């Protein structure tokens, strides 16, 4: 007891003058608001409270090492507490990670906002009232996929931290299903003889196939898959003379779409490329993924690349809904565009051959709508351990999946990937004879 009293006396002496000055400038409270522990014994670098544009400390070490780091109410709260018997923290208040919150204040728990409210049943009780949205980074969903041995593995991604499934559908997909008359396009039926077991466009045309880009928080997969297929085929048809990434931003800014919230149709993207064309990514770089706005349409004569040629395409043609005909088209002419239905488990894909697991049914009571439409680029196909697959390029950046790509079951129209497959030919622009 004597040593404890001496320690408290030493701390009190070292901080008193500083505490008086701090209390006058920043009255607080600070340490008093921390829950469940107001003050921490020893050294605890996490025992802090925000103050102005920095933090102050409520641990025993701050009084010994540098009293200026202590919170203004450190003397009244912590020294008094260590000198007497500590009281248990109240249980009728809103606290989170050691901090006390008042009625009306909010915190974020993954994708759900929680608000401190007064209980209707007991006016002396404060409690958290939280949303009940399903989040993309759902640990139970990851665990269910990995435990189920579906042939692929799942993980959480930083890019989806704090994103609900509903917002995932709204901002990370963006392809509106084609109109019925478009889906009735008469399909091209190519000769399907001489198909190898595996094919990868990157090996057939080295340096011609463009890697995954990142659409960010903008519903623009319709534009990314269109630009990706066009750029690849332009490189192939030009014999490698033209290797430009093509501008997605131009289609978004100039193609009469409503920003990043409502998405677009692939047929409208192809129509724009046929009639107006686009420029290189260098001349009109992508910014909507950060701004979440469609941005101003900058005409070529106004841009820094006024001499840059426009890339135009033919009208799109549809490949028959037959895996072997799709395989033949990719092998002969290059990557194609496909439309898929995205379920919550797809966001969490890490590696392997994807198939929809239905594990997300555990989320149904929190979301009525849990699937949306997305478009991707198919660049090849293969087989692993007797399971056939398509190799596809997504538009969520190269840190997602298998370096921005994914493999998906082939021959079973998994999530609709073989239902509507289209491609185009370059018609006017650089590198064409």
C-alpha cells in the first residue's frame, strides 16, 4: 500500500501543473468517457481518446513518461481511481471499443450503421440500434464456401469493407440485362472441328490481351467488358501494331448513361462504338471509379489528344449458345463478352473453378434482392481434375481473384455465362489495313 501511495503521489506531482493548464484549454471530458475501462494500468498505447487533431492518453505510463500526453481529466479520473477502489463501468450506456457515446451518435459496424438511442422500455437505459444489412465481407459465407469443398476458395477483400450486398449490386456490377429483341439476334454458328482441350488467348497472342482493370465504385461493367474485348481484338487484328487500352470513361461520359448508379446495357455500348467510336485510355482516362460521377463529355477536338484516331467497330454479333462454338470463336478470333448473374458468394472468390454455392441463403432474411447482372470478358478455356472451365477477366482490379481473373464451370451455363455471348470486329481506326 505504501508503494502504491508513493507512485500515485509521484504521478500526481508530475501532472498537476500540466493538468491545470490543459483543463483550462480543453475541459473535456476525456478519460471519463472511455468504456469499459476509463484508465489503463501500466503502458497501453491503445488507451487513448481523441482530442483536437490528435489523441491523449489515459494509461499509467503517460504520467511517468510525458505528462503532456495525458488527457486533461487524467488527474481527476485516473489518479483518483488508482488511489481508491475502482468501480465497475456502467452497463446502461452506449460504449464501443472503450469509448462512451451519447444519444444520437453513431458508429459503423462493417456495413451497418448503429445509433445510440434511449430505450423505449427504460428511459434510464441507452442502447445501440443497428441496421441489419448483409455485408459482402460476411465471415460466415467465407467459412461456408471453404468448408463446403465446392472446388473454389473464398476470402474477404479490403475493397468490400463496409459495403453491403445491396450496395455491391448497385455499384460494383452495372450491366442491365439485354432487351428481348437484342437477345433474339441470330447467332453465328462456326465450324467446331479441331478444338484443343485447353486454350488461353494470352498464350496464343502474347502481349495482345489486356489485363483486368478496376471499375471502382461505379456500376460500369457494361463499359469495361466492352472496351476490354474491343482492345484485345484490335491488337489481334492489327497484328500487334495497336496495343492501346481503350477509354471506358468516354463511353460513360458521352454515351448518355446516368452516372455510376444505374448501370448500362452492353448493346448501347456497342452501338456507341459503332457510331461514335472511342479513344485510347491515355487520352480520356477513367475517373468515375473514384468520383462516382459520369463526368463531362470531352470532345476529341477539345482534348489533349485531338490528333488521336477514333476506334470504331462493326455491329456486335452473337455466338450460338453452345460451349464448343464459343470455344471455337475465342480460339479463332479472340476474347468475347459474356453476361453473368452475380450472387454474394462471387464477390468473395479467391481461386479455383467457381460455381454458385447457394451458401448465401443465410443472408436472405436480411436482403430481399441478393443477385445482379454483370458482364465479363472470356479469354480462354480448359479443364482441371475433370472439371471444365472458362477463363474470364473481371473488372475489380488485379488484387481480386486470380490476378483479376476467375475460372468458372463450363458447359452447364453456370450463372448464365453461355446464354448471351457477343463479339465485334474493328471497323475503323489505327492499325487496320
